[in-house]
């Protein structure tokens, strides 16, 4: 692979080495496809060669016939949209993905059990014991199956619509206005739809246009393009017909599809269109990447494994038990299914979905739009954030940061709201400097923005000049007025040979007929033109001492990563240049030497105000923030230091070398916590070295990186087990955004491609919103744990009655309908209310969770939920109520054991109780269903305590307080619902629930109190004894 | 694939990790601790539960359940029991009705004459309780199958007991029953359920202490106070049921505080389907 033939979306750094990176193996086919495309070589060809290649004419352009032919051959000049998943596939994914599988299995098992029973129903050889089937009656199995199906379908629809809502917002981002392009065909300029542009077309672009395709520039007049969507750097680059670099991305004579022409005009031949363009390839690469499961999806999978394990274990145990107890195979199979199904937490899917949705809504309010519900939690698990610099960490606008005049560095205010400190503006030198900066400046505010704050106004002109314009406008008032007072009479624009720009103006003073010459440019060039320097308003000869001072200031500002400009002026002597002197800018006929140096101004794209704080929060939350930028290392480092990505006092290898005055090679890399890694170095690194960098440096800045390298960095972090969030706005970021566990795109400055690739969009482009996201994500993880713990606790009491029914042959204490009433009725609101629970500890002060160790559901949670609270409260409380009701109606516990066969025998209508009373089938069934109701009510009573227990995992509820209003509402709601189900007339027919005598409500109270006290003691032990046995065994 | 292998290996080490001497992720002492914890934990729970159950038992009376609202009004049951409210057998096939005769024999054991000899205990009845129709008793003594083969199907009725059930004094019964009404008897009446079966039932004979339950048997004061209490029975005999046809018969007891319910088909009445093949 020849130099410059490399895949053009990889910058100069791309070499064969890259081809061996692991990414390549995975996406081999993808990459090979991309490689087969003709790499751009046109920049090295002469214009004639290019014309020949595309059979076009440099003046006439393509013929219409040829253009039509090419259009058919190459297809329209548009990016193939990423293969969109059909809506029904998305829907099915919601319906059959993750947690739903468990419920589907449950539903299928129910239907299976129904089928088995239905098939045996007519079997005449049924034993007398088949009355069992009355219990697990046909309808109930079917009913449960249907309810399970309904739950899955409803929840599926819910999350589908939730995500559809997000994607609708996505749609709105799409720029629907069709792009136009000015092409020359058969010698005539025609405005056509950009989609119809073909290879070989001669196109003309001017300032403000979007480049319609990849073009080889054939002629240009002051043309500058903004490649920010491609490289992330917003600094406009000039375009000219000359090849300046082997690499197509760096060379001046190629302008890229979908970048913007900022100013000037250019004419060029289209060399690539549509997907073949550099931009198209990145987009293709992005859509070709496969992303892994979200952490929460993995957690839920793990949870399903555990639940399935528990269910199957219990099911099999009792299957064997049933066989041993002498039940028939068929009955045992029905038991098996029944127990497995009873273990399915029907309400949990809905709870999880609602919890995630609520958080997503909350995040949307804080300007984080979540595209994928599951991504809500991912941010919380994030352990590494790879952030783009421009636009994310910085404000994405050049701002004057420092000035040097009067032999002193002054700091300008770079904050977004002008709240920072200002400098002394009284010096005469400053007034001169401001005048030079205002006059020698072609930028101007776009019309009609007078009411906007200065910093928010749009400016026509390049970034540095805009920065100067705004700076002067802010400190000295209207620049336009100043320019009006000092009419421009001549101007030499900036060019790369002179490296300065100068203009000649009339003076403000109407009596003064001298002309004022102002110049700005590269400081060293400007200084060369000067013989004097303005200090405290007085011209002084530029001696060595002052030159040294200048040099130091220049170095210092340059070292801050700032772009430094020098300013000088001179009042042209009236005798040589009288009024009306004809200044010739082409053949300079006036003085450009012996000027008076005024000062330096340096500019930087300053960090956003909220970023340093946000980075600090990330750091205290144990999240590593890595800066990945296409910008130069010095600037990158300066910004990194500014925002705290490289914290104060931490040095890079180079810093250490400079401090100790030893060569870089002698410094032990381990000593340096920080690291600034250049893209060109990155390409030479092996995977191990890469891992080494990522592992051993806590503060890393990657500069001059290509999209490919961003991807490699993300993969490197993932390889080390980190959960990576990537923020970015440009197309160049999109492969990394896609590959990341969570890609965060910028809503305002972000490109469509990046938004497509991302999982989350920051609507205000503010990095600080990520911190909010992390906080919310961590909170929802904790709260989901609580929610699951709460939901699971009502799960076992639903099984135990069934087990006792089988083993001790007592009447069934809790029926299927009541189980469903708990799972889908009373449990729902309290479980969801736990999502509103405030954080227990400072969740932003702890390390990110370890995806291998800190699971959503672990064995401790299961043991707490199933082993302790449940047995203590629910089962016992429920059973107690059950025994109370039966005993008070005449069936003492001793009578009950073994009574089941007769109890469930429809033909036995004279069943004797302990006192000798005889019960008809229906009479005792009413008592049984009253027991179910009481069991259900007892569970609700115990759930009061349980939800308060689940509120906290470590703190006492007395520390945490009861400020969660939704939870309090939930408590009342479940109680009211329980009362309603018990007392509403008609419930006996509809749900077979019967009114309870008031005293039966209190049966579970002691147990409710008991588990509350037990759990408070447990938490007290955890707090008193950190790391002790109690914590190790019971802290979930 | 690799992941699979890993998890397989992980599984094996999970079951027994020889390095750390861990079985299922726990060392011996760890297992012991958690086991002890649960033993103590469940021990305490069991203690508390038994304690509360004991407390419950203390609140209960030995003679009378706390609530009786669910057991009243009384039900009416029959022996032999029906299966899905149907009694079906074939006269020619002895095995088909064996379960019915067996059930009957078993049920009548406690009504045996020799068990009723202790006069002291049966003073309530005023001497020997003539609960059983003689003919029926004879039948049982010889071979019930004979009775059955004669298509004299016999069913025993009894009213289910609830404690202190006060028998109805003022019988508000339907007109047609008035001639049959006797004092001191809770009247019982059986008839065809469907109109069209009217002439297919034939004669229905009542045995026992008249066509009903004698009032002197009520109220019943429970097992503790009435340890030898024998429930009054009424036997009904269908002498001429039409064979090979499905016949539905409904029996009802009448009384002021005897109720009927749509849902409970044995409350104060029952209906049973006879299907007797020749």
C-alpha cells in the first residue's frame, strides 16, 4: 500500500501498521470492502491528468450526456443512509429481547400445562386425585398464560413507543433542505441538486456553500474551508490548486464532501461522490461497526440466569419431592411448571421499563436526550470518558485570552458570560492595540443581531478575526463606528508568504491628514517590520531587552497553546503620503518597515465554564477522562490543563524531561501520571504498548488523532474492561461513538452522522450534562437494585403456599389470581416509586461499578430477598393470617394437615372441621378464598415494611427520611387497592376475593414489624462493621 | 466459542476450586457460618411462628368456633357421593356399582346396631335410634348388590351439621308439602328436576324417622359435648327408575333458616344425575 494511497479517512498517520490492529480482523470484510475503493490520488495528479481521467473539460465541464451516464453508473451523490431497522423488527426486539424471554417462557409453560391438563381432562382413567386439577385449574393456567403474554406485549409496546418518541426527535435533526450545487456543464453554469453531481463535474463553490462532493481544486481565490465536521478542528484551512501534502486529508487542493466553504471562491473537479467520499467512508465504517450489549442488558441477562437457576432448582426439587410423595408423573410435571412460573416476576419487566423511562425523562429535562432506553444506565457504569475537545470541552469559538502590551501579559475574560476578571483598559497602548485590532480586521457582525449579546452574534470572517472583533467590541464599543471614523483606503489581505495583513486608514482626527497604517500577523514577522515599540503610550526604540521581553511573552503565550498575533502601526508622515496618496497594494509603494510595535494578542478556543467542575466531578467519581482530539498537542495539552484533565502538578514525560533537563528517553514513563500522545506516535504502538499507556497513565491526552485511531483508543479502553463513553460532534468521531458503550453526541454542533451513531445526545452541547447523566445512571442502578429486591421479596411467598400445599396437604393458602394481584397490582407503584428514591451516599464520590463484580442482582440480594425477609415476613405473616382465618372458622391447624384431598373434592359436601361442623364444598371454598385474600392483604402489610426496608441498602431509614413522596403515595395506593379488592362488591365473583374481618388485617403486623427491626439491625451492623461478615454476606 | 470454553472452565472451578478449597464459591468455614446463620435464623423464625400460633390457639374456644357465618345455612349431602354430580352404573356389571355399595357399607358402619346398644349414650333419641329402614338394613346384611340389581337404588341423605343450629320451628313450606308435614320433623322432598322426567322416576320411598330430619337431634353442640352424636339419616329409595336414561333428581330440605344458593349446589338441597344401565 503506497503512501497516500492509504484509506483516506485515516489521516497521515495511517500506515500498514494499522492494518494489523485487532479491529481490522473483526471488521475484515468491512475494511476490505472499503480498501477496494479507489483511494484518492488525484491531488498528486496535474489538472490535465484529472481532466483526462474523468473525461471532462477544465472550462466546459462535462457534457450533459456524460453526466447522465456517470449518474447512472455511480448512483446519486448522497450517503447511503445506514440500514434502518424496519419498524417491526424494532418492535419484535422490544417484544422478545432481554427480560421478556423469561416471561414468554413462563407464558409458554402455562399454555403447556394447560394443554397437558386439557388433554387429560377427558381421560376416564383419572385417579380420584385428579381433583388436583381443580386446584391448578384449567382456567387459571390459561389465565396466567394470557396475563403473562399481555404483560410482555404491553411493556414491549410501551418501550417501543418510548424509543420511537426519541427517534422522532432524532428525525427532526435531519436537515431536510436539499443541497444545491453550482456545476458547469457544456460551458454553462447550472444550479442542480447536489445529489445529481457526478464525478468529473466542474463545480464552483463560494463562501457559505457546502461542498457538494470531494473535489480537486483547480482554481481558488482566497478560498477557505471549514473541515470541522471531518477533523473536528474548526480552524478554516485555505484551499489552493497546489498539492501540499502526500496525504489527501492534509493537502490543500482537495475539498471534502459536506465540509463548508467559509470564504472565497474555488472551482474544482469532482473526484468522488456519495459513499466513495471521505465522509461517506467514515459513515460506512460507522454503520458497519457492531456494538456490544449495554451493561444493563448484560445485567438483566445475568439476572435472568439467576432467576432461571433458582426457578429450575426449586421446580426440580419439588418435582422429585412430588414423585417421592406419590404423585403421578403428570401431576409432578404440572407442579414443576407451576413452580417455575410462580418464580417469574411478572411485574418486574414493567417496573424496570418504567424506571428507565422515568430516568430518561428526567435526563431529557437536563438536556440529555436518550435514544436507547437501556443507555440510561450505561452512563452510570462508565469508567472512562473519551471526550472530543472542540465543541465539547471548549466553546468552539476563538476568543482572545491574553494580551501583551506595556511589557506585561494581561489576561482577557474568556468566560461565556463575561463574568471573569478584566484588565486595566486605561493604558494608551491598549487603546492603540484595540484600534489596530479593530481596523486591521475584515470580520464583521452579520446584520440584524443588535439585540443579541455580543458573544452570541454571528460573524462573517475567520475565527481569529472574529475573536478580535468580539474582544474589541466588548471592551471599546462599536467596531463599526470605529471603522467608519477611520476609513480604509488600502488593504493587503493575509497570505501565507507575507504572514501578515495590513491596511491603511484615514485618522479619526479630521485635522490630522496623516494616514494610519495598521498591521497584524505572525508576531515574528510583525516584529521584523518594527523599529520601535509602544510602552505606556510612548514610542521607545526596540532594543535587545525589549526584544527579549517580546520573545519571552511570545513563548509563554505559545506554550499555553494559544495562537498569537502581533500588532503594529505607524502614522505615515504627511509629507511623504499626502492626502489622496494612491496606495498600491500589489506593488507596495509605501512604508512597511520601521513600524511601531504595539502588542500581542493571543487567542484560544476557551474551555466551557462548567467543564473544569464537571471534569473534577468525574474524577472524584472515579471516572477517567481522556481527551481525544484532532488538534495539535500543545493546544490540546493547554486545554487539558485548563479543564483539569491534566490536573495541576501532574507532569508528562516531556515535562519531567524539561524540568530535570534530561532527554525524554531517560525518563521513566511510570513517573509521569499524565501523558500527551501524538497521533503519529499512536500508529507505531503495538497493542500492548497501547494498553500500557492506558493502564499506567491516569491523565491522557491524544492529539492529532484520526477517526480510526479514536476507534482504536476506545477499543483499547474496552479491552482493559472499562465501560467507555465517547463524546464527540464530528463525523470523525462517529466510528468511536458507535463503538463506545455509550456514544454521546452534541445536539447543537453535532453532525447528523454522529447523532445517528450516538446513544445519547446532549441538547446543550455541554460536557457538564454528562456528569448529570452519570449521576442519574448510577442512581438508577442503585434504585433498580432496590426495586428488584422489593419485587423479588414478594416472589417466594407466592411459591411457599404452593409447596406446603403439595407437601403437607393443606388447602392452598394463596391462589394464582391473588399472586397476579400482588405482582401486577399492589407491587407496581411501590416498586416504581423506588426509582424516585434519593441517593443514599454521595454516589459521585465512589468508584464506578466494576462490571465483573458489582452485579445488578447478586447472590446476596437473592439470599436477602428469598432467604431472609421473605421467610420472616411474608410467608410467615401470610400463613399466620391463613391459619387464623381457618382456625376461627373451625379448622384448627392440626385438622388441616392432610385435609387437602377431601377439601378439594367437589363431591365431598360434608367435610367435618375440628368442631364437628360439616362444610359443603362451596362453603369451605369461600373460606379458602377468604384466606387467599387475607394472605394477599398480609403481603401488602408486610410490603409496607419491605418497601421501607428496600429504600436503603446501608443507611437506616431514620437517616434517609421519608421524603420520597411517590413512595408514600405508593404505600397508600397499595393499601387502598388491597382494601378495594377485598371489599368492593362483586369481587367475590370477579376475582374470588372476599371481605375480611377487620381483625384479620392485623395478623401480619407483628411480622411486618419484625422484618423491619431485623433489617434495621442488619443495616446497623453493616454500618458499624464495614467489611464485616454481615456486610459480606448480606450487602447487595 | 472462546467465551464458551471460558465459562465451562469457570463452571468447573466454581463447583470445586481446589486452589482456594472452595466449594460453590465458598470455603468450608464460610459454608459453616452461613449454614449456622440460617439454622439460627430459621430456628428463631420457627419459634416466633409457633409462638404466634399458640397465641392464636389461646384465643379460640374449645366448644365453639369464633365465626360461624360461613358454615350456615346447612348443606344437604348424600351417600354414596356422586362424581361430577352423577351416579352411574350398570346393573349387569357388579364392578360398576361396587364403589357405591362399598361407600355405603363403610358409611353405615358407625350406625351399626351393636354400636347403639349403650342406652346411656343415646338417651337423646329416647332409646334405640331407628335410623335405618329395616328393609335396607336387611339388604345391607345380605348383599346390597341384590337391592341394587332390583333397581331399588338407595341414597342416604343427611343434613350437614353446624354447631347450635336451631331447627326451624315454623315451617314455611310450599303448599304441596303441607299434607306431608309432621311435627318435629324438618321436611325433605325429592322430585324430578326436569319436567319431562316426571313419569320416569317412579316411586320414591323414604326410610328413617319419617320424611325428614327429627328436630330432637338439633341443636348439635359439637364434638366435645356430643362425642357419640350420630347424625340422623334419611334413606330414599327409588323403586322404579327408568333404566338407560339420564335422570336428574333434586332433593331439598325446607325450613325457615335453610337457604339455597345458585352457586352452592349442596346448600339445603342437591341435585344428582342417575344414569343406570340395565
